[in-house]
C-alpha cells in the first residue's frame, strides 16, 4: 500500500456521502450546463461522463460563451444481453434526449452522447422503466462485465454467460445514491449502506473483467484486470483459469506506464470458489493499489509491484483455499462470427457489422430504423460484442424468414457481404469531438483510412487476410490498439504512432514501429510491410506473426 499523499479524487470519494456529493445541487444549477467541479469524479460512478463539443469550443470561446456541455451515459449490461423491448426503448431514448446515435462500446454495452444536464434524469428514468441502469458503468469500481458473446460458441454458453450477471451483481456498490438522485427514491434511513467491498474508498482506479470460452478470445480476455477463461471438459464447465493484471492504458512520454496482458495464476473449480476469488482480487487491489498516482493505479501495477507469487499467496490467504494449477486451453481466434449461425438447439443468430459501433441511419443503409423494426417483432435477443458489433440472437427457425426479409429489405445482407475483412476486423474509440482526452480522431477517421488501405491490400493480394486493425485518439487504449496486428494511437491532430506485431489470438502485444505518422506516412509504411509480407510469409502465417518474426 502506498504511503504517498492520496490524489485529490481519493478525498472526493471518501467525503462523498456514498457517491452523493453535491449532485442534487449541481442538477438544480441552471447557470451552467456542467456539474460542480467536485462532482466531475462522482458522476462517473453513476455511469456518465461530463463532456463538451470540442468542434465548437474555440468558436464559443471567441463569443465568450461557456463550453457546450453535455453528458455521455453508459449502461450496465453484463455480457451485452438486451431484450427486444429494451432495444426499442433505447432507440426512442436516443432520439428523445441524445444525438440519436446508439454507440456500441468495446465492452458489450451501449452509450448515448449529447445528453443535456436537465435531460439526465428523464433519460435514466426511461431506461429504468425497462429495467436498465448505468450504475457503476464508469468510475473506480468494477465496470461492465464482458463475456464471449456468440451462443453457438459452446453448448454451455448460457451457463458461462450467466457468470457475467452474477459477478456484476456481486461487485455492485451498496450505496443507494443512484436511486435517490436519478430515480427520486426516498432515502431509507434504516437502509444499511455499509460496503464491505468498496468501503468509502472504492477502488484506486477502474476495474475490468472479461470471460472467455476457448477457442474464441473475442473478449480479448487478457487485456482485462481480471480474466476468467472457461475450462470445459467432457462437455461440462469445470471452472475457470484466473488471469490477473491486464490493462492497456499508457501515457505518452511517461515510461512508468505500459500496456500489459494478464498473467494466468491458477484455476478455480465451481461457482463458489470462482466468485470468491473474483471478489478477493478486488479487495487486494483496494488495499494495495496506488492511490497517489492515478496513472499507476490499475491492477497491473499492483501485481508487478507485489510480484506474481506474492499476489497469488495473498489471494489464497484471503480466499481461504489454494488455487489449483492452471488447466490447458488454446485460443485460435478473436473475431466475430459474421452472418447466420445456428446453435445446438437449432436457434439462429445473425451477426451484423456495425462500423465502430455507431448505430445510426446512413444514406445507403438505414441501420437504426431496420433494427427498430426487427426489435418490434419481439422475436429476438440483442447481443453486443466486444468488437462493437451486434448479434440478432435466439431466433426461432420459423421466425428466421421474417428477420431475414427485414435485413434484405434494408440492404443489410448485401452490405455485410460486400465489406472487406480488414474493415470487419477493425474497431475505434469515440475520440473527437466529445472525449476530453482525445489527441486525434478515431471513429470519424478510421473508416476513411481503411478505404485508403484497401487498395494496398488489393495491390499485395491480401484482401482475404482479415488483419486486425484498431485505432484510438489517445494512448489510453479503449479500442485495445496495443493488442492489434496493426494499432494506431493518436499523438496529435492527424498524427499517430504505428504499432505492429500483435497476434491473431490476443496473446501477444504489438510493438511501436513508427512514430508521429500522418496518413501519407501510414500508407507508405504499410505499403512496404504489406509487400514484404506477401512475398515472404510462410504458409498460413498471419500478418502479425510475420511482422514479429521478421521485422521487429
């Protein structure tokens, strides 16, 4: 545990009266569209970020106007599972209160942007009416639990997927502040808000959990603070390998920060031991994590400071049992299963491509309208993937023609078939204009960059390679660029560091290859590497493996 002076946010948390702070007063302040300074940190615990439109920031400053403040609200949807009526509600809520775009995140949930301060309560109340909330979707707590998304991945997918909800509930904060502030719940004097897990300190930093079912690593399980790798033997779930210490956020120019993949430290058999181990990993991070420097506060730094053996020993002592030895597993892919797939029950699932997770109506394909019509049939479940895509799930055989006809009529089937593999295997963070940390564009720019890269793929006969490409507007790594075959990390307007050499399975980080490239530089460097790859690769050798073997 650090003896250094705690960061200012630590005092805000401990004095927040259970995350209440002065949020009620902030909401009533009509002079500004922002919340009070001390509430900036607290509002994250309620699932939202205060933002402003950076596209108009200078123009408004010149007119002596306040920034154009708004809020992003992110939902808590363990495992990315949403019922049809909930999607219908989300569609209309987005239209009523936000920019209208439903953003699928890299953690299998959705978020809405552009919500004004006076619209926060009606937005959350409308979500609550369909049993959705944003509790702990942001902040220094366990966030949305991700899980392998496609039901056809395994006959026991449902059993594994249920852990996402169990863990989410287990690790929720005990405070009723969310319900009082946003849902107008009367404060219950007799309600005990004692929180054995978070206490009044919460965690030193955000905490992410992912659950994978080998052989598909679609959740990038090793990039999480805590990863659970399902072990299935003779058709039965026997338990999970426990991996700790993953995390990709770094800071430009700060050598003390680094990306790290999680280390597998052991195996737990059965639900009781697995949930106990998950819980106690968080208590270790709570007690030993760095509370003075938030840039060094994630679990990966705690693990490396303690040492893997000491961490495991501490975990076993807190659990009251020893971890078993790691069970063998193998990842072979981490991409989504596009198109139609049937599961072992005979139900159908259609995975459609959503570029960078932005569900909106484009001129050529009115995707948002199509999905509303599909949801209104009531014949499906929506599942979000960690690659920002959408699975139309649990479709009965008799209902498949109805869903397929809607997809056909709106041009989605034709569009999905025409999209290249690099684009299908690409993701980007939100970045500009709303993210305050963004140094460069990401989701607004990556589509056009891929359009410029596709002729190079054609030139070098690589169209069918499906190279995993990811872009972020800053080094925080929300779109997991450091775990991509090609990673692009924003350093300033129109400039990116080019990272190469991650593997196709998500078990190796890439390496920074070139710095501060503009688009011409990116295209030039990749043109050279694509040419070398095409001419010199081994049979069945993936791009990242070739780069790692020959260039880095």
